[in-house]
């Protein structure tokens, strides 16, 4: 019985449905209650090395499609690509057979020192050439296309000469990668840097977008202004739901993930957020039909 | 140096060094909020993120010293021990030794060893479990091959030798510990030390108390010694060390994953 479920999950086309980020605190409840949920996304590095967490991810995989979302590959770094990290990811991909493998448009290490954060790049032609080559190499070594996600940023470099949306579109074109649009990150960065989030959406090629992310942010108030921080510790903000509806109107219903990484609520809260994303997709499909 | 490399190098330095932050600030757009504040957001994220990583690996240590002391020690550790890996689960080796040298740590003499226990537990939790070496697979060995036999320990196997009852300390500080709460306050340090094998067993991590000779023997095997060398190391510390009994016990326990001669 278990085997047939696994095969069904792997051979059926991946639906444009809502999923949630998999957190270890929720794993047992998901396995026990098998909630109606399109898919789950797991942070790749949490499952490197075939430890105890891998066992649970493999069990989850029998019941749900899984996507693998990396936070540590340091795609935009000028250091050499970490081939051990990539080999660990490749092994995980072979085991889990994810629907998507995604990484970030960011860097997190230089000179062998890791800052373990998603750091912004200067949007220059030099960086574009570099990142496009890196993404192409990653795809070649993994033997599959990856998705690249836009990050939230709290600063912009003076050196930047290309808007982020153009950089992302051009990266997809040059490297052949697909895109994971994080709608919350677009909202956060638009607010932090004063650009128009809708203009961002309009500049992204429709065919490149395979997945969207939604999460909650935190507003940090300073004397000289506010900075929105991508904290993943609360419900999706109303403004972000509105932007998501605009994104669905442009890109259609694509698999959408609710991310919640700290101050974790009950599983039911995540499922509730996922249902809301699902209903926005369904409303779009109903209009389109 | 190409501009991107230079920018990344300068940014990374700015996370740890205020003067480096001053140097790169002109390269950051101010836009209402000053560059220094924007860089500070990243510095906070970095330190809070890795402090969270350490807190997840060392929950008992954190409980013993309190959150404020732990978080301050973590900041100090992060500042001088940069992460070297994109997989944060590999960060924090050496934190046990570091906190032992922090001001006030001498009030808790068992602190470093408790943290060492937690690191080993963490490593075993994330390690692969290979099929255990089957006793039958050794039957092809001739009697005179035995001294040269090298046994490979499971990837999860870790050893600990402490002068303090650190397993007891670890147990009474678990969130789901259901024993007499007053016991938690009266772990008797005079109970003495403990030697442990920490080993993944399926979906659990087991703590297996070891005799002095057994510990030295497994330590020798783990370092690549053959059966004769490791037995000599064990016997030097424990004249009663029984190689046959130790070999049987740990084969049955699944401690070994392979052998060579």
C-alpha cells in the first residue's frame, strides 16, 4: 500500500496547489493526521548526511510531493563552488526526487568564511555574468534545472546598475534556470528601497515562474525610518495577500508555499494560511475558465 | 581585485569589525536610513541566526547557564570562530571548549563536558546509520589474522570521558524528564565521572556507559588501531579489560560497520 502511494505521488503531475514549509516540530502530526495539503518544502541542508531527519523526510515523501529549498549553497559567492555541499545536495535529490530544487539570488560566504545569511548582491553586469555561470554549473552538476528565488534586502549597493527584476529575468534567460518568486520578499524590498512592487511583477517573464513563496515580515522602526525584516514568524500581511493576488493574475496559479520558520504556530495555522493561498488560486482559475 | 570579490570581502569584514563597516558604508545607498544602520541589520541577523543555531545544539548548556549568559558567550564565540560551512548543522564544534574559558564558567565545573555531550548527541543525530557488521562476516578470519583486525565504527559513534556525571545532568535537564523535580537540583557531583559511547540506534540516539578499558579500546579502534594495539591501550588503563567480552558486546550493539585486516 505504502509503495503504491509513493509511486502515485511521484508519477502524477505536480498540481498548482498550496504547500507549507516543513518544520521538524510538525512532522509527526503531518504523518499522523495526513492533512489535505498540496505539497511540502524542506530546507535541503536539514537533511544532508542521511541522519535521523532524513528518515522522516522520506516518510513525508511517501504521502506528499516535496520540494527542496537550499539556504547554504552561496550561489553568488566569488569563492569556488562548494563541491562537497553540492554532492550532499545531489545525493539528497536522488533520494527524495523533489518536484523542485531551489536556491537564492544571494551570497553567504567569502574567503571560506560563512555568514549563513542570504546577502544581497550588487546588481552589475559582472555579478550577472558570475551568477549566471554559477547557476549553470549547479544545474549541470545536479543534472536538472533549479529555481532561483529573490531575497528580501535591507540595503542596496551604490554599484548596482540594474534593477533587481531585470537582473532576475536576465539570469533566467542566460542560465536557463526557473524562478521562485517570493511575493513577501518583493513587498519587503519594495518598501525598503522605494520601488514599485507591481512594476517588479510586470518585468518577470511569465514562463519562468514555477513557484511562489508567502511569509510574514516584521516592521522595525528607527528614528530615521522603518525597515521591513523578512522574519517568517507570523501570518502573511494583508498587503502581501493583495500583491499575491496580483501575481496570480499575471503568472497564473503556480505552486505556492507558506513559510514560517520561527515562533512556530500550531500546524493548523499554517494549513489555514495555505487554504487562503489555495482559494486565491482557485478564484483565479474560476475567472479564467 | 574584481569589484564583486572586493565588495563581498569588505562586507564580510564589516560584519565583525566596526572600522571595516565605516570603510564600506560609502558603497551602501543611504536612502533615508543611514548605511551604518542598514549594515547593523545584517550584523544582527548574522549573530542572532548563529546564536539560534548554537542554542538548538546546546539546549541543556543554555538551561544550565541561563539564556543571557549563553547568548553573550555565543556572540563571543561567533566573533572569533567563523562558520566554515553552508550547512549550519556543522557549526559549533569547539563551543564547549570556548565556554569553559568564559568568565563565570568555573562556577559550573561540569559545563564544558555537558556541552561536549550535547555536541556528540547532535553529531550522532545527523549521522548515517550503516548496516551493522555481522558477527558471521568475521568467521572467514583465521585466528592469526585477529591481532591485525581493524574494526570501523559507525559514522554516528562518539566517545566521551568526563570526571562528572554528565549523562545524569543531561537527563534531568530534558524538557520531557518526568523524574522527581528535586533531583534536578541535587545531581550529586560526588557520584563521579562517566565514560560514554554515543551511538545512533535507528531513530534514537543511545548513551551507552563504558568501562575504562572499553572506552580506551573503542577510542583506539576509532583512531585506526588494530585489535592488538587497541587491546594493549585498554589493558594499560584497565588490567581487567576483557577483549572477547567487549568485542561480543559491541558487535551485538551494532557499533561496527565494517572491518579490514
